[in-house]
């Protein structure tokens, strides 16, 4: 496993590369999450099958560039504008984040890759597949959304928790952990709740690597401002798999179904008991769907060559 930083799309992108000569699979993370959050069950299944797995920190997350000089926005005001269908003034959009991912592939000398994104990462890889079809071998969108405005939103308590101002770092690590764990408990998979000690340790590890709530807010604004994506999905020509939890309280399953409906030929799989996270039992199920999908896409491409 190689860790490094690449210059991509005009910024620095931190990444990990499993290496190897197999087909590349780029994993794109969700809102405020870092590359260390990818579950071992999924990564190990892919590398064990011979795939070259690439993980990176999106801009404003982890060890990649943080846009600290960007103008601050009033989140409540921007949320109101979004609900009214008005344009948002944002520092960057999801297409910029897709450009970061493509720039990372360029920096690593990779012409084409399978792309898999979770939540916001699913939205980013949708844009990659729609706007750079020659670069994407297949698309897997996990617990994500098409972004269509008619879709149901998060449960009220989840929406309120996401808009709640996080503690300042000066409040102490325990306060930061409590805040993050509180939100994660609201979106967890009801069939497989994580042990509290395990969840707190995961959060603590992430906080010690990086903590930037303002960066997470900028990412959230990029999601809210992405009004054009629903119309772009019909342009996707690569094989597509959409996976979604049937008990997702953040992005209800209708969001996944709508994504699959808009992508020509996409396959949709609902996972019972899965919320908006991936405890080990869920990660194993995801791997069980993703791996044969990638292998089938590779076989079809080779037979057509």
C-alpha cells in the first residue's frame, strides 16, 4: 500500500494506492469522511480479487487541500434558498470534485478506472461517468441520490442534527466525539448497530487525523447546489450498479431507485436493514454485490475488444 499526495485539478489530493497490475477501482468517499473510513471487508475483497484499489480524501477533507480562504455561508439561509429552488453561491461544485478525482487518475497515469462512490461520493462518480465517459469503466453508486428535487429528504431529527453547529475544537476531544457519534447513531443500520466503544474509537481516529467542520459545510453546499445532475444521468453509458439501504434515514431508498431509473441499463439492489453506514455485515454484503459486477463488466469489455 502506497500513501502519497498528488497535484490534481490545481489542488493537493491525499491518496492511498494498493498497487498491482489489475484493473483500477477508485473509491470516492462521502460528506466529511476520510479515506480511512472505507471498510476493510470491501477493500480486502477487491484487492484479493486482483483489483488495484485507489482511495483519496476529497477536497476539504482529511489530508487534501482545505479551502480555508473561501467565504463563509449561512447554512440555514442557503438551505432555505435550496428549498425555494434558488441558485446557491458556493465555493465549488460537485463537478469540481469530480475533476479532482479525474485529476488524481491523471497524476497516477491511469487512463480508465471503475469508480465506486458512497453518499456524496456516489454523486461525484455519477458526474464522472456522465461527463467523462471515456475514463469510467463502470459506475457503482452506494446509498446516494440522483439529486432530483421531488425526492424525499432525511428524517426530521437527522436533518436537524446535520444543521446543528458542531463544537469548536477548544471544547475538547470528548465533546467532538459526542457530537459526531450522536449523528452517526441517527443514521446507522438498525439491523446492525455498532458497539459504542467501536464507534467512538472510529470517530476519535478520524478527528485526530483531521477536523474541519467548515470544510464539511462547503461540501454540503456543493451537494445542495448540484441541481443539474438529474438531467445528466441519462448520458451515462457504462455498466452501472446502484446499491441502497432499505432503512436509510438520511437518503431514503427512493433516492437510490430514482438514480437507477435515470441511468440507462442500471441495476438496482436494495439491502434490507441497511441504514446510511456500513457495519461489517453490510460491508460484506456490498462486497458480495460489487465484486461480481466488476468482474462481469471486465469480462464484457474484454469479449467486445
